[in-house]
């Protein structure tokens, strides 16, 4: 498992480090307002990715982890998941072309069309397969090479403020390169192959991942939607400041992801074998929570001066926003232990769905009200309150369901 964690750290480094390297360049070349426009467009595109990813990053990972010694079953899971994601691509493009039909082919339509390239890449990137099999080398290779190529394309193509389209395309190509390289690795290693499936199996996969999908959508209402809310109430410039801060927050919080992804398949097997919540928290949970606390402390202590140096004095607002965001990784770390690691594995995904629906509705209402009162920090304050409530509810519900039934 240590090897998988290291490999997943490489993946996360490519996901966040390479974009962070381009961030000051894009902010300087595009300007804060155009950077804000790009951020809003990519936030909308992220919703399309959430739709096609559905709940498969957890539901398919869990199925693969529980059947990794059965090659025939793995082939079925792989085929079902890819076809199911392809089918979800249809409504995404229907909505996109409906928007273009209603509003005409304007700049935003053009930007969204370019951004949709990343959705195609997301469909064919089987991170859930490698996580379930606990073979992370393929992801590490494909992700690192792809993000490096995307990095190069940004510096080569984006040269002036009007190059928003090239900036969006460069970021979208990172998803496509990742999918193509991972597909080649699968083909060469013969890890899995397509097989005959039925529509019943596809619908069953939708049913299995539904609660997790709803959870992902509702989570996005207090994560991805934030830049859109700020853009609507505060304008593209303020959205640009927020996006710059949030990318550093996401990179810091993203350090949790490799550990979470590597431990999750192991926890699946342990819970399935009868281990209790107390066992899981003692074996992995406390260490993970302590790790997330270190990230929060790091953001609180060095985040402001580091971001101020990185972005420059002109982006002091972004540095101040980042300081307000510092509690988020710690709260997310706790919620992962009690939510994804425990409640998901004891088949209480409906609890996650209900909690996230409640929290997201509350956040949207709070965010709009607070942004109207305090445009710069309103959304961030609402996010921290929302994450705290989610974490508290997950802890309470987990201790009410301490043993898998």
C-alpha cells in the first residue's frame, strides 16, 4: 500500500503542481478579469465531468477491489463503467448544444465547446480500475506525462490576453492525453478487456452509484459552484482572485487524496471481513486526521506569505482569501474517515446523499446572502460552516452505525 500511496502522490503532484506552475503566468498574461472568465467556464465544465464520472470513482472502485481476483468479473465492471459513462455524455452535449442554439455561437459558447474536450478525456480515464486493483503505476505514468504536455501547451500557445480559448484548450488536452496514455498502457499490459454486457448491468451500475452521484453533485454546490456565485455577484475580477486562492487550497488539500485513494480499497476489504468503526479509526483514521491537521496548520502559518510572494502584491486579496480557507482540509480529512471510509462501506450511501443535499442547499442560501453582504469572503465563510456541519453529522451517524449489518 505504501507504494500505491507514493504513486498516487505523483499523480496528485502532476494534477496540482503543473497547473500551479502555469497559474502566475496565466494570471499575468490573461489579466485577472480574463483569468476569472476562464475560471468560471472551467467551473461549468467541471459540472459536466461530475455528471459523466457519476459515482463510479467510489462504486466501481469498490466493485473492482472486492473482485480483483476474478478477471471475468473485472472485465464486466470495466466494460459496464465505460459504456455507462459514454451514455452520460449524451445529455451533456444535448445541454451544450441547446445553450448554443438559444444564445448563439458567442465567446462563451466557444469556450464551453473547447472545455468539453476534457469531459471526453474523463470518460476514458479509468482511475477507478487502477485504484481497485491497487496498481497505481499506470495512473502515475499517464497522469504525469499528460499534465507535462498540457503545461508545455500553455506556455507555447497562451501569449496575450485574448488567448483565453488557447488556455482552456490547453487545460482540456491534459484530460485527453491522460486517457490516451492510460488506454495504451491497458492495451499493452492486457490488464482488462472489453466484454459482452447487458443494458440491465448498465442500469444496475447507475443504481449502485446513484447515492454517490447525488453526493458528488451536492458537494459541487459548495465547491465548484463557488466561483460561479462569486462571478455572478462580484464580477469576473473577484472570481479571478477567488480562483487563484482556491487553486492553492485545492493543491494543499489534494495531498490528502493519494492517501485516501490508496487506503479506500484496503478499508473496503477490511470492513467486508467484519472490522468495526473503532478498528478502522484506530488503524488508519487517526493518522489520516492528524495528517489533515498538519495541512491546515501549514496553510494557516505559511499560506499567506507564500501566496503573496507567489502571486505578487497585486493579488493580496487572493492571499487573504487563502487564510480564510485554511480550516477546510482538516474538516475534509475527518469527513473522509467517517463518510467515505465508513458509511460508504457499510452501505449507508443514502446517509451521505441526505447530508450532502441538506448541506449544499444550506450553503447556496448562505453563500448568496453572505456574498451580498461581504463579497470578498462571504462564500468562503459559508464553505467553512458547511464543512463543519457535514463533518459533525458524519461523526454522529457513524457512531450510530458502528458495525456493518
